[in-house]
C-alpha cells in the first residue's frame, strides 16, 4: 500500500471518531483554572444519560465506596474534577467506534481486552499509591485505540497484519511498520493529540509495547505495558503479538516486583464482570 503517515490516517477519519461535544467542552473546562467544580457539575448534569452512567460507575465495585454517591457534585467532591473528566472519557469512548463491525476483529474481544487492561492499570496505580488512578485507567483502556483507526481506514491491510502475525514469529508492530509505515501506537498517540488529551495519556498509548522509550511519563507507560500483559493472561488477545511477555525493565521502572501478579490478577477478576457490564455491554445493548 502507499506510504502513509499516522496523522494523515487520523485526519481522514477524525469527523467520524471525534469526541462528543460535551466531552470536548468538559476537557476545556477542567484545564481552565477559572472554571469551578460547580460549573463542571452543571455541564455534566445537562446530559442525563452521561450522569446516569457516571453514577453507576462510581457506585460500582471499581470504587467500593461505603455509602452511595447519588449526585455529580458529590462525585466531584470525592474524585476531583480531573479524575471525573477521565471517567467521563472512559464511559463514552466505546460509542465512538460503534460503526466498526466484526469483519476485521471481534469488537467484543477487543473491548474486553481493553477494559481488562484498564482495570489492571488502575490496580497497579493503587499499588503505587497514585493520586490520580483514573488517568491510569483511561491509558489502559485506550492503549490499543490506534488499531481501531487502522481497522476503520484500511480493513484489508489490517486483516493482512493479523493473518501474518498468526502465521509468523514477526511481531505485529513490525508488520504494521512494514505494511502501513507506522504502528498502532503511533496512530493512537496521534488520535489522542487530536482529542486534545494530555501527554500523560498520549505517551503510554504510544509506547506501551516499548516502555523504555518513554521520556516524560515513564511510570504511566510501564504501568500500561504490564497491564496489557495482565489482560493477555486473563482475556484472549486480539492478535498473537498481543500475547507479549512483560519486560523486566517495566517492573524496574515502577520499583515493583513481579511477585504481586497473583494479587493483581485477583483484583482484576473481581472487578472485570461488573466493569464489562457498565463500560461495554450496556453501551452496545
């Protein structure tokens, strides 16, 4: 196929996969130091469906709060505006790719893997005592989002990558590079930049297969790399390359040891079914 650049592929389809207006506006408000939490809560409250989804998520086993959270203002008070922004993104992102069919890849399998990675990233961030665990959750959720843009723009070439990866020992990223001229990490990073999302999400998506390449957000990138590996342990990967080994350097970058894997697996198992119901099955019903 003709040589193409990642940003050109994203630009070709950006109208179809652009974020909903309320998410774009919310993103701007959260980054505006003059915007109050009350104004942010009012914006979200204007969308009853989004409000319902958010309250379902914050009252789910993902959080395990001892008492029920029944208003967006209460959710903002407990989570903070940036974490709530990330949660809004997580609860709406699946809908942006509803036009994709199962012709290239099984979409249920794709999103189950992505959500599993998100839960694992969140569990790892808890081990690290991060003060913004939703950022890690969203990074895990979006780590393979570039593949969907490639499926959308070039389904036949994407099928070729998947078939070749199944038949050979060559990894998918190398095959993508040779066929497209870029990888799904490249495309995912370009898409997130088009969405004006922070670099703390862009870099982990870009380098989740190669965490050592991260420059500014090494922790986030290493977390997503390991979370992807955990998801592959628990969910069928969407291509043979996705069943990649977790690199030892990623554990070193986090200052953690692999012996916590059993505990992480247990946490993910406990949260997976309700999270899939909230973030995927209810969205496509």
